[in-house]
């Protein structure tokens, strides 16, 4: 599918028009972020004509700073919001590739795209939250090379039919994700 025919892309990127998105959650921070009314807020945002809802990929909350971080897993929360909204674009800003296995990311993104056609825009990044890297036992200094390799694997999985890929992440031998 080309970008010109992708519903979320077209709602976000309109010629000579500024569009607005909204980052969720807008949780009040405390020992446990308070997530009340987020679904109602998402529905209102869609009703008011915003082009997109943006979600961040955060593993560990940092309560030492004023951090409106993502309390829930990115993909689970995105699926929940997709199920209870109708057409608003759902944007990952950004999937932290060094912290996620590229085969899982490909499967999760492809599943969202099949279940909620034309609504996903997937941004990816190398990550900047030291607590996330520490918690997962991944060196922040390795994030650049790991991002590059994981991106190349992800890109092939999403674009090629039955790719064969040999990498640190595993062996994919001409099979399909289904």
C-alpha cells in the first residue's frame, strides 16, 4: 500500500494544512500514575477532529522527574485505544528498537495493521531512557548498532515475503509470520 492510500498517513499529512495530534496518556503522576478517564479523553480527541493519538514506548516509570510516561505496554494500550475509537490515527512515538525484539515488533505491528486497517503509523527510535536499558540489561552504549540491526530486520520482515535472515536476533528461514 502506498502512503497516498494509507488512511492514517492521509489524515496526518494533508497538503497545505496543519493537523494536530495528542499524546496520551495525560496521567497525573504519583507513585502510580493515575489513568482515569483516558478512554473518554481519547474518544473526545477523535470527536474534536484531531488527526492522531501518540503513544510512547516506556518500560520503567521515572518518578524522580515530572514524567507523564506510558504506564501500560505500548502495544497493549494502542490495541485497547484502537478497539474503542473509530478512525483516528494511532502513532508510536517511538518503538524503542534496541529494547524490543524485531520479530515481535513486526508481528505486533502487522497484527494491529490487520485488525485496525489503515490506522497505525509506527515511529521507531533508539531510546533515551537509561532506566529502561538498565532494567532490561541492555547497554545504552550499544543502542545505536542494535537499533540499526533491528531496524534492518524489521524493515525486511514488513516488506519481504518469506525472508531468510540470519542475525544476532535469531534465524528466520524463509517462513512467514502468518
